[in-house]
C-alpha cells in the first residue's frame, strides 16, 4: 500500500506539472489550456514517454489495476465537476428566449452530424468496435459523439475573443446548451444500454424511457429540494462554503441516483449543475469556487489522464489512420454545414452561420468525456478511443483561429452595436445593473407605482422577485404589480404567516442588487415614512429605492404614470451617481427630459449676491484651477453627469443655483421647471431611534408635491 500511495502522489505531481505547463504554452498560442493538458497526457503515454524511457514509464504508470483505479477515481471526480460547471453555464432561459434561431441551428448542428456518425458507425471496421458491443449501439454512440459541442470550451473561446455578447455568440451558447441537454441525455441512455447484457433495440428504447422518467422526476421535484437545501445552508453559513458543500452533495446524490437507475452518473452531475445554478438561493461565489477548484486540480488531471490512455501507435495502422482522418473530416464538415443550414433557415447572416459552424465544431472536454465513457462502457476499443480523443483535440484547436478570421472587421448590425453599447454601459453602472431586484408589496397604489418605477429604471434582462408576507395581500393588487413585468423575468415569493420585515431582510441576503418599496402618501409624525419603511431602510444590506407618490397621482390609480421632466441632483458622490442612473433610466424609457441641478451653498446672503454679480465664472484666460473654485467644481460635476446622460440617449437641461439652503433651491427649481418626478440620492445614517437620510431629503419629502424616489445606499456599500 505504501508503494501504491507513493506512485499515486508522484503521478498527481507529474501530471499536474505537465498539464499546467503545456496549458500555459497552449494559451500563449491562442489555444484553450485544455489542449495543452491533453497534449501532456499524450506525451506521457506509452506511445511517447513509454517508448523513450520504458523503465520510468512502467514504474510511474504500472499496469496494476489497483494503481490505475486510484488515478481513474480522481479523473472521474474531474468528469463530474466538469459536468456540474457545464450545467451552471447552461442557460435554459437563453435557449427559450432565442427560440427560433436556437431551434433551427441546434437542429441542423445535431441532425446532420448525428446522421453522419450513424452512417459511418455502420461502415467502420470491426477493429474499432468494442468486444461484445452491437454495431447499432456503437453507431448510436458515434453519432452522439459527433453531434456534441463543448459548451465550456466554446464559452471560453468566445470570452477570450470578446465575442460572448455578440448576437451569434449568444445563439452559439444557446445552441451549445441545447446540444448538451440532448447529447448528455442520449449518452446516458446509450452508455447504460451498452453496460447491460441485452443490447437490442427494445432495451435501448427502455433506457431512453428511463432517462425521460429520471429527468421528469428530477426537474419536477429537484428544484424545490435544492432551493430548500441551499436556503438552509445560506442561513447557517457566513460565506459560500455551505452552499458549495450542498452543490457538491447534490451532484453526488443525483449522479449516484442516475447510476443506480442504469444510466450514467455524468447525467446526474449535469442536471445538478442546472438545478443549483437556477436556484435564487445560490450565491454567485459558488460557481467561481467550483470552477477554480476544477481548473486548478481536477480538470487538468482528467484531461491528462484522457491523453494518457490514448494509444498513438494505433494511429500508425493504415486502416485506423484512414478511418480517423475520415471521421475527423466528416465530423467537421457535418457540424459546419449543419450549423450553416440551420442559420440559413433562421434567416441569419451568412457570416453568422459561418461563425456558428466554427464555434460549435469545438468538442473539447465534451469529446474527452464521451471517449472516457465509451471506453469505460466497452463501446470503444483503444484505437477508436484514440480517434475520438484526437478529434476532440483537433476540433478545439480549429475554433479560435477560424473565429478570429470570420469576426475580423465585422461589427454586426446597427441593432447589435446599440445593444452591445447598452450592455457596456450597464456593466459599468453602480446600481442599475442586470441583477435581481426585490419588490416587497402589501398591495395598494404605492406598490403599483413602485413596480412601475422599477420596470422603467432597470433594463429588460433584470430579474424581479415580488415578495409578499402574511395572508391579507389582495390578489387583484398582486396581479396589478406583476403585470408591470411582462418583459422582465419576474417571480412571486410568498412567506405565509411570517413577520414581513425579517422575511424580507432574509430574502434580500440572497444576492439581490436592490430593494424597491412604495412609501405611504403622508408621513407619520416622528417617522421618515412609516414604521415598516423606516425599519427596512435602517436594516437593509442592499440599496433601497423608496417611492412616494406625488399629489397629482394620489387622486388616481398610478397604473401608467407618464413623467415629463425628471429632476436629479448632479453630485460627484456614489449616491449621486446611483440616483442619476435611476433618473436617466426612467427618462430614457419615457422619452422625458432630465433636469440636472447643482446647488452651491453659501454661508451668508452677501456671498450669494457676490457670486451672482460676478456671474460665477472665471475669466477666459485664467487656467483651470486658478479661477473661481466653486464654479470649476460645479461645472466639472455637471459635465460628468451630462456625459452619462448622453451615453443613455437622454436629453438634459442644466441648472446651477447658488443659495444658503440646497433643499430650498431644489424645491424652488422643481416648481419653476414643472418637474413631476424628483430622484434624490441619500446616504443612510442612524439618528436616535430611526434612520436619517439627511435634512435635505426629509425637507423635500415634506414639502414637494412631485413624486419622489429616494435612492438610499447602506454605509460602506461597494466602497471596499
């Protein structure tokens, strides 16, 4: 046993060093690191290292089954984690949203390679078919191998080439996800059939039925179980370690259940990744932790081990070499032509079709998993295993240079350019980002208005959770609130019989970007808004948007208020920038004008008169920094706010005021300009028994007739 462990630790060290070293070399040549990791296994195989130094190879990689089992056990853990990551990256909502194009391209990119593989599977020589395996099962297995695409490799290549958010990039990801769903289901059924004693068509169909039942049960019941487990873990863990442990346990459990059902464990790991990623209780850090652990340890070991098992000497056989080249050419041509045909049916540009074909051709890690499963199930021989591994290697190496050539100098349509610019702006935003937003509601017109403001301010892709607690929320009011989110993924969460505030705060701790809440129309004496809103403001871990209806909206139901002029202070602070993002988002959606206001306060009335008489401007020949400092600061702040508004296509008017009281000046300006919506920034502080948003905010809440949105940031938010 001592010798087994010594050899095992040495194997891990050598394989990891080689995999990471050659992975870095591959990256320098514009290739995915998986290429280098796989190449390291090929170099350490019996065909290369074994031929150059037989004694060392025999000691390091002996034929002892126990020794081989130790290394293969770690490799299978790597396979499972790779499938969990693939499940995390599979966006079923994206597949649904890009429906027509995804369906057309996915169908073409699956059917033609599948038909090609099926045909060739019935023509290959017997030497490539596993002993005791029917030709039908081998043909189906080969068809599945040629039809799959590697979502992790494709995503990484698109990301490194900055093509991820292009239209064809999104369709590519959606198609790869669809390919994965279909491919892993088929692979699980075919591998299960291959392991059984009876390999006729009838038991094969029974295995497909078993997959269907397994998927139906897991997706029907699994999401609730996963949500409950992750919620339990997040409550009792101060970091992502609890949810990480739950995610791995779910993958192991579903993998074991799949294997017990006569399917393949990798199918369970893939489904586990989808379920865990879809849970709203899953912290964003979990995926990063699993990916880091897999990329650093398990994936390189799996890729290197996959290459280690390849027999390059078999390729020297003329028959094997001929069929290997034929299968490579057939796989590449079928995937490329199938993708092009699907793109043509979907009405996509020819260049988009070519890019789709180039990207979807990459088999990468998926090809290695298929080869490993096929060898383990006895479907593949050493020769056919080597062919499938080399096809995965070659197709993955083709994708990056082909995509570079196709995408060079191609910006896409005007709509695509505008969308990419909009996404760039959202990515640089502080508050208004495509993150999940929480909308607590107890019914009533204030919640309806809050829903309307949220829908206007946030982009279409932002997810919304409408949260209710207790048993007295009017169903009609809830329907009116949800009706505002027809173009946003919205869900309803109800905490039955729970105390509203603790339930909301507990929900807000699960990765929300902000809370939007409607305030009462009239202030309660001694309160900022109401007891509930005050406590929410004081305890929220994320920004809170508090909306108070204006006088004109209190006489009517605010189903669709159309604000004409939005006033927002121009301030060079985090709350000021957050408020501008909200105001500009609303103005852009409504086509309204944004009024940017900056007030410089003076300690005495004579200072105000002095600034007014001097027109508050430096002389033209005075260098910046040497003139009137208040004017320079005000102008710079205003210019930055105007530039932000221009980026969003918002028309602005500016007003710089001088006065003793900034709140009074803002109130006077809003009345003079006819502003019907005021967006105010606030930094939350605690004053005695209640939260304090500043005298200016409270003064305007008490005296303004306009609708007011207060953007409150908790202390220390996004400053560390």
